[in-house]
C-alpha cells in the first residue's frame, strides 16, 4: 500500500499552490462572442430562407380571394405573406400607440411630482 502524502494547508511561510491560468469568459461585446452570434444568426437566416422556399413551393396554386368589393385569384403564398405583413404593420402601430400613451402618462406623473415638490 502506498500512502499518499497529506496535503498541508497553506500558511504564511509556504507559497500558495500555482493558479491555473484560464482565459476570462467572453463578455457580451467581445469579438469572439460577436462572431459566435453572427454565425448563429446566419444559420437561423438560412433555416428561415429554406422554410420560406419550402412554403413557396407548397403554396403555388391559385386561390380565389374576396375582400369587401374586390374579387381576384392569386397564389396562396401571396395571401399568406400579405397577411403576415399586415399583421406586423398593425402590431407595430399598436405598440407605438401603447408606448405613446405610457410616455404621456409618465410625463403627467413627472409634472405632478414637480408641482408638489415631493420625491419618491
């Protein structure tokens, strides 16, 4: 049986054990992190382009579209993309209205605080 040497705690006379030098973790603004994010962004973009291409291939048949007094035939892909674009526009407009209302409400609160002279 071989006995392992007992480890002694570091004292003022004995030097501390050598530290293993490991590189610091990358920060959010480091070039390595940025390259990593760009690489995965390109992979996601390629996957999205592939999905859109597959969607386009699957939905090329013409469908009748009737809206209000209009009536026409168009590929189903056009209907899907137009619906997505309109949804994005309406969502953005709604977000702007909500942000405008909150900003106006916050300014009203700030004016009231300034008038009363209170803090907090």
